C-alpha cells in the first residue's frame, strides 16, 4: 500500500501547545504500547506523538506499506528523529492548500520514487485519533482504487452527533440503482441532523486514486505534473483545496463507510478526550484559598 500523510497546518488551533516551530503532531502526549513498535522508529520514554502513533498503526495494518509525508522543510528533522530514515518526505516549499500539496506528493512518488502511474495511493491526514480498524478501512480504499472501477474512492465516517465542524458526504440513489454524492461543508446543527437522518457521512479527508488520475488533474489545473516544475514554481501555483478542485467535481466516485472510533484532534476538547491521563509533564496546581482571580 502506498500512503501519503498530510502534515501541514500552522499550529494555531492548539496554541500554545503547538505553534509554527513545534507542531502538534510531534509532541509526545499519548501513552505508547509496549509492542508493535516499527523497526527504525525512534521511541524514548513512555509516550508517543501523533505522527508516531499513526505510523505505528499503518505498519501494524500493513507492514509493507510505503509511507510518504507531505510537509514543510521545518518539519523534516522532527520526522526523521521520530520515524527514522525509511519514511519518504515530500517537502512543500510554502503553504498552497491541499491540491498543490497532494499534486506535489504524487509527482514525488512518480518521478522520484519510481512508482508507476497505474499504482494506487491513499491520502490521509496525519492527526486522526483512531484504532487499527481505521487503517484496515484505509487498506480497503487502496484496494478499491487499485481495481479502478471508479476514479476516486473516499472514506465516509459514520457520524456520532450532528457536528457543525465537519464536511458531510450526502448520498442519493438514482432510479437505475447507482449512487451519486454531494458535499456540504460545516452545516448548521439542524441541517446536520437532516443529513445524518438521510444517511450522510462525515468527510474525513481520506482519498484513494491511481497516480495517473492526479497527474492528469495536475496538468490541467497547475500546468504540469513534473515534480521539478511543481517544486520550483510552487509559490506561484493555484491555491486550491483538493475537495473543491477534485472531489466535488468528480462523478465517478465510490465511498467506503468507516464506523469505528474517530476523533479530529484539532481542538483542545477533542485532544483532552483522547489523552489517557489528566496531565503530562511538569504540572503545577495552586490550592491556596488566598488566590485571587
């Protein structure tokens, strides 16, 4: 399985824990298991970071998986320190939204890693809090994309409540039995209830396709699919999201449902829900009754 992890973000949503220099995915805040540590991975102490956790889970689900991380130059050292030298890295010269990042990573796999254009790849965020069943579903996306019956395969996450924070995949069945999908970003809670009642799923930002699919999209939308061209002209590339540029325009779609545990660790409340302990590190609590606020 070829998998690309998107490791971008400005570090603002979990400030001051994370910032531009210290991204949240490299902070060791999760209790690590005493087993299933991938060879070559640097583990010290009793805790692991988000990126270590996700990498371990991928390698548990598929020990032969080829993992590439799309990230900025400032994160390269932290990635090698935590994951070793076997992981591939596609370096983004600057931030240009998700379509240029994915197009650059796909060109990197094709031009620099020698992966053929008829091979499938899965694109995932680096920071979901999930169990191993998530990556078994990811492997299912990879296999579906490799079969090539549809141009694009998405993961749809079973909603647990009518969230206003996520995008929704809304299915509609046509008279001939085929399914079509529409996409809505961050609806009101009332609309979200309607969507869920009609079978809608959360869009978790997990996509699978054959390399040639995005190479062709890159030629159309960015003017080239050549890695060196994209890298050298990255700052001038069109700033556009993968969802808008590709997903919402595509009619040849397949959606696989994931019903296991899933959290987007982008806010303090979801992060603290996922942490096994109430505090990690040097924590000080003032119990003085004289304290004034």
